C-alpha cells in the first residue's frame, strides 16, 4: 500500500467513525449558538445551556432530528459522558438545567483529534473483521434457510401445478368427448328434421300432384321461405341453427388437448422421469403462440373492438365457426392463380378468367347502410364479386324492400345504427316474413350485450366494420356456398357451415346436395382427402383434431416429433422460427394426415400451406392479388 | 414506396402510394384496387371526394349540435363519420370521431361513463378542432394524390 492509500483509508475510516463528532464540533464553532450550546469554560467539555431551544432549533439543523434523548444516546455511544456537577461541587457553573458533556479527546483546541473519538466498542481492526466474518456467516445461514424455504415453496407450487395440470387434462378430455357427443346429437337432429321435411314434402306433393309443372319451383320455395314447412320443423331448425356447435374456444381447447397428449406422460405429469424435451416446452409455447392466438384471428381486420371473444357470455351465441375460415376460403382461391385446375376452379380464379364465381344463379345481396361511402364501397366489393346488389339507406327502406320483393334477397348485410329504423329492429321485422335469409350485422360497436341482442333478434353473423373485401366475400362464401359454381365438397361444407349455413340454403336441391347424411367428421376421414385439400386447405392442425377423440391422438415420441418438425419446418418457413413450440404443430399436422389416410400424392406445397396458421396464410397467399389488375 | 405495407404481401406495394401515417395503406389500398383503371381512378376518386362532402357536412352538423349542446346528435354524427373514415382507412380522423362518439354518449375515452355533460361538451369542442385539422391534412394529401395520375 502506498502512503496515499493508507491516509485515504484512514481518512475514510475517520470520516465514517466520527461524522457525528465533526458535526458536533462544527456546531460548537458557531458563535451564534453560544447562548444555547457552547464549549465549557475549560474547553474540554461542551454545555447545552437551553435544552428546549437546542432541541428545537439546533438539533434539526445539524443532526436532522429534534430528539434530545436520541442526541444524548448518540453521545453516549461515542463515550461522551454527562458531567455531574451536583455531586462534586454542590453547584453548577452553567445553571441548573444545563447539560455538560465531556470526552477526554474532545477539546476546543484539538480539532485534529476528532478522529480519535469513535463509537464505543469500535474495537481494533481485527476484532471488527472477526465481527464481519461472524456477520457474514450469520447472513449465509439466514440466506441458506431462506433458500431452503423458498425451494420448498417452489416444490409445493410445482406439485400443485402438476395436480392442476392433470386435472386440466382430464377436463379437456372430458370436454372434447362431450363435444363429440353434442356434435353427433346435432347431426342426428338435422337428419331427423331432414327426414321429416322430406315426408312433409312428399305429403304436399301428393296433395298437389296436379301442379306437377310447378313442382321444382314449388319445391324450391318450400324451404327458402320456410313458411310452408310445418311450424315445428321450422322452430326446431331455428333452434339448431341458433346453437353454435363450434366456437372460438375450440381452437384453444384443441391446442390444449394436443399439448397434453403430446407431452403425454412426460416430465410434466410424471414429475420425475426425464424424457423428451425439457418440461414446459409442451404446453406453454402453445398457449402463447402469437401466430395462433385466436384473439388475432376473430375478425378479418384484426380488430376486435371492445369484444372479448372468450367471454363465456356470448360463447353460445357467436356463430363464428372458426376464426380465419373466410380467409382460408379466399386463400384457396388466390393460391391457384397459375394453371387453372380443371375440376376445382376456385371462385376467384374463375372471376379472373372472366367467369363468375357463382353457378346458375347469381345471388342477390341487399346492403343496408346509411353511410354512402361505406355503402358504395360495399356495393362495389359485392358487384365486383358478381353479386346482384341492392342498397337500402336505412332500416325502414330495407324492410320495405324485403316486403315488396319477397324472396329476392339471398343475403342481407345490415348496418346497426341508422336513421329511421335501426338494423336490429329492421332485422326483427324482416325475420317475420323471411325467417331464413342470412342477415349479417355490420358494425364497429361490438360488445357482448350488443352481440347478444343482434343474435337474439335474428342476425346470423357479424361483419366487423370497417369491413374489408375479404371479410365481406368470406361471408358470402360462407352463407351462399350453395350458389357457388364449384361448391366445396360436402364434407367440408358440413364442417365449415355446421352452425348456421346448414339449414339455411333456400333450395332443397342444394340443401340435399350438401348431404346432411354425410357427416363432416365421418366423411372427413374417408372422402377423398386430396380433393378436399385442393379446394379448401382449411384444416389447420388444431381444427382437424376436433373430429377425433383426444385418445386417438398420436403419442409421438420426442424424437419423432423433432424429425417431423424439422421436415416440415424446412418447407413451411418462417413461423417455425417465430414460435418456440412450433415443432409440435407440424408434427401434429403430419400425424393427423397420416391418421386420416392422408394423401400420399399430396404435393408438398399443399402440405406447407396447411401448416401455417390461418392468419399467416392469409398474409402470404391471401387477399386477391387477382384484383390488382 | 409504402413502408407500412411491408407486412401485407397481398398488395403489390409498388402500386401503393405513401400517404403518410394518417391513411392506412391496406384499407385505402383495397379501395384503389376497385378502380378499373389506375389512370383515372374513377371509382376511388368519386368515393374519396364523396367522403369530403360528407365529412364537411358532418362537421357543420357537429358545430350546430355543439351550439345546441345536443350530445345525442354528436354521438350519432361521430359514429357516422367514424364509419366512413374507417372504411377509407383515414386512421386519425376515425380515431377522433370515435372519441366524439364516446363523449357524445357521455363516456370517457376508455368507455367508462362520464356524468359531467359540460365536460363532455368541452372535450367534444376540443376533439372537433383536432379532427378538423386532421381532416384538412388528409384532404390535402388525398387531393394531391388524385391530382396526379
């Protein structure tokens, strides 16, 4: 050590130890205080003459407190002692109330000596070190104990986490099972209604057999307005259609289920056995996968203004089948810009080639909107998609148009807030004459209560405002699928439109065509998978799972998972990088394909397309490069 | 070209004019796509100029409604202009209209109820000033855009 360092150290130590003493000395140097506190007559002590004044005015200035007792205690710690005059001399030189303090080293003429005044038991350096060591040891012990306690806590938390995880798994399985049951019931009901309808038709036919010429048109009218079909059937159908079999949470549920089954009895649930990827990788990334987060997908615009799609209140009301399905349908169209596909020319492609996406008859859409900007843009979107468009500027006009031109409109887009008559009231009125025409609310005011009232009054779906072309056309495809020149295969129809579209198609012909009998889940596994994938590459891994009991899901070994993940990741690109848990998704997709007897001839490009989350697909392939021209 | 368009592969970014942050390129782009010809932009131009008229009418009505302290009417007008500005992708105007809509409905910006009608009116007065300025900006931008083919 150099001299400088030593002195600096000494200085430091001095400063530390005698800060109080320095303050004390400084205070006594101030002549202004001499009436209150001053050096003793011999300069070897100091006297507080006026206790009260000292406490109130000087203590706060120099020691930042106004507690005389504390000051005295501090003095004692530094080995100052009160000088007791009364015992020695019987009188006090400074007055009865004065306090005189003394320290052998504290003298008015020895300012340099201040450093020698230390706290009591400051002890020599070595002793202090020992004390430090002791303190450190003590600290270590305390820390150790805390650590042990924390560890135990963590352990307990972990245990309960595993418990909850397992319970959750059971619940999810149970829910999946119940969903399957409900779906089956739903289809049974549909079958029954269908059958009854047919019986009813036959009965009518027999009765009106002399009107054979109008047979087909009469047949058509039968279901389109529904007014001729028996009330009970209609009611039953309305109820069924009002129920949403699938809802947004399905996706998450499926993901959960997959996650549970993928991690299987791996680290998470077994707790001790270490197999497969480190614990947590199974579930957590799935839950936080930003690309797959349903929240981003509910509305085409990506805005879910004020609405929590997961709020349980409107779960049963929202007929969103699956988020992203419109965009999927669109993606299917724009993907095929290249060589025209002979059998499955997608609607957009057809349009591009100068044809119409629609079959024999173009649908006619009524757009009810008071804002002429929105109205004109909406009409343009629709007419460019080769629909017949009629426009009403408010609810009243809409009701009048529907009344005067019954059964003309195949679909109605309805603004909510309008002058004269609002959209909800208009819908309620239209429902009285047209119980089945799909009416879709267009609004930016989406909150739970609003949604409930929309659905309660007969709206079938919501198109978020500001609407996009994709959003609008998605709804067209969803509700007017039977008008499409190349309607999607039946299996997909059932799957896609399971909750609203099914009963709605106005013509029994197409209605029957949709094949109520061919149930989505069953035929999905058997009907030509290639064709299905061609037209609607909808199957996101998560959705396809809903058709299978979780127990059927493959319990892939981690190695396999990685292999497959790697394979698909090579093809499908970016989202693999983005999502830590991504490998599990493709693994599952692939496994599912195999399980479904997946198409061996399926081109790689298709496979890739299915891997991506719908949102991603939309971005990549989506909205209408076609229209750019 | 449009930097904000990078995320959206569906639109050919080379066709997209950069209209600044006040205009959402994707939304506005899909209206431009509706044009049969990029040379005259007949459809989008008529839509946009129609919107100008509409907006100016609405601002006048808003001024009147402010004078008569008709919050309900202000709510309605805010909603109305919000719809069309949103459809065109005029983000700033839309956001301000949404505020006016809320204040008119006696709500705070976050949707919580606000009982103080005077406060709502003050807020609308301020927001109306803002939205008029925002509108003037975007009007100039769009007029410039449609001037040069």
